[in-house]
C-alpha cells in the first residue's frame, strides 16, 4: 500500500514494518506465524478487504505447521469478536487464549494483529472512497458470528472525567525492562513506563515502536486537517466503537483545542447528531461513523459532503488516517483491559478542567508530549489512547 505519497512521511514505512513484525516475526513465541497470518486474513475478509487478505496470505511460508484445532478456534473467536464488535471483547476471550497455551506476549501480539488489520483495512477503504471506488467488497468468509454490542457498564460510561485503565494480563514490570523495551520508551516522547497500558504493549516492543511512529505522524503532524478536527474524528470513532477510555481522552483534547467543552459533551452524548448545525463537523462525523462500522459503509455521498464542506485533498487524507488509526487504538484498549473511574479523595470536581492552550507550536516532540491527556492517572506522558 503506497501511503507515503499521499500521507505523511514515515507512515508507509512504519505501517509496513508493523505488518512484518506482527505477522512474520523472527521470534514468534507461542503464537506461530500460521496463526498470526490466519487471524489477519480473517480480520481483513470480515472488514470487506479481500485484496488485503490475499496480501497477508502471500506472507505465509509453505509447509508451516498448523496451530492445532483448539488454539485455532480460540484465535478465530478472538479475531471475530475484536474485528466485528470490539466493545464486546470481554476477558473471557483472553482466558480462552491463555488456557490454550498463549503467554502474555502472544496475547498482546494477537490483539495488535487484529487492531492493526482494522487500521490497514480502513486506510485501504478510505483511500478507495477518495478515488471514487467502493469502501468495501461483499465477502462471505466462513460464517461470522452475529454479535451485539453490550451497553457500556456504569463503570465505563462515556464521560469527560479522567479514567484509568487496568490490564487484563500482567503488564511488564517497569523496574525490569529489557534493553529493547527501554529503548522503545526512550525513543518516543509520548510513551512512559509508568503507564500500565504501555507496559502491557511492551510485551511486543517492536510492534509498539512502529505503532507509535504511525500514531504520532497521523495525530501530531503539521498542516493538513486541523488538530481539533482530528481529535473530533477520533472522539467519534471511539464513541462508535464503545471505547469509553479513548472517548474520555480525546473528548477532553477536542474540548481544549476547539475551546468548546459543551460541544465535546454533546458529541459524547449524541454522536454526530450533535453537529447538525455545523456542515463541516457533520460531514466529518458522517464519514467517521460510517467508516468505523465493519465492513466500512462510507460512500460517495459522505465524500461529496466533505468536499462540499471545504476539506482539501490533504485534509481528506488526514481524516482517512485518523479514522483508521482509532480502529487500531480502540481495539487494543478494549481487548486488553478495562476503563475505570479514577478514585479521587476530592470528588467535588467532576473532571479535569479544560485548559486554554495558546502556546505556539514549534517542536513536534513537545507538541506530542503536551497533547497527551493524563490517561493513566499517573503521569501526563502516559497516553495517546
């Protein structure tokens, strides 16, 4: 997939590298390449991208051993749920995987694979739409389950309040990082070993490294779609996927950048309908919500509305990538852990006040670092969600 030509430098390089380290790693551990590639193929087919599925199939080595029927079934169940209904990806799925021999690094790798394919499939879909092609193809892989998204629990309802996140598998010990894990943390201003989320993803440091390069380029790159509108898109995607944690983080950031906390609250409550009186915002919402479904269901009408609202081609491409990126981010959050309220001794303040941000932006690393909300409840560097 050629995206550097249409998108920010480095995105194509790190997307390809993430694909390689996830599907054909030098040391696959307890999740064999055949299981990794089968999961990727399945997720791409369910997302209406058979050409992408064929690309993954071509990465398989001839004569690779089967993972065994029990593990194959558990991997398939996990892939289906995380792909089709990430908000319904409960801890039972992880228990099924660990009961069949997958350790923490393998579980994180499988979650990364499913989440990465959600991203790569929506990049393909969105760029196809901009070129006048369909968002997805009708495919019938062997029967997919009918999944109904459960309502958000009281502990994880949409809110601008600061939330914490608790992993479902043991995170890497912050005091016992390997040299490779420490190098990844030190390479990115947006990462911190104090975050339980990043310490969970550090079970697969190479994947975290490439994901962070992609994330920072898409969310913090200069020019193109205004930063507030990238945050709006990611808020809408997070809401549609049922990710209360990401919706909280990016709702607060959208409120900060747009200087309109009330608008952020309305979007959390109503989704795109809250933007009915804003032609540009409503067009962004229609596209984001349509492309978040599985398979994506955007069409010519959504693209025409965006162009009529004044989005340039560079802004449209940024929007495609921001929407796709949170297909990745939300699935990691939802599959690997649980959002919870932050327990504060002083409950009088309902959520962190939204600061006015008038600081000139001159340094990309500082910009990325400052833009991180306090997502782990421990350190302001901890979360891109």
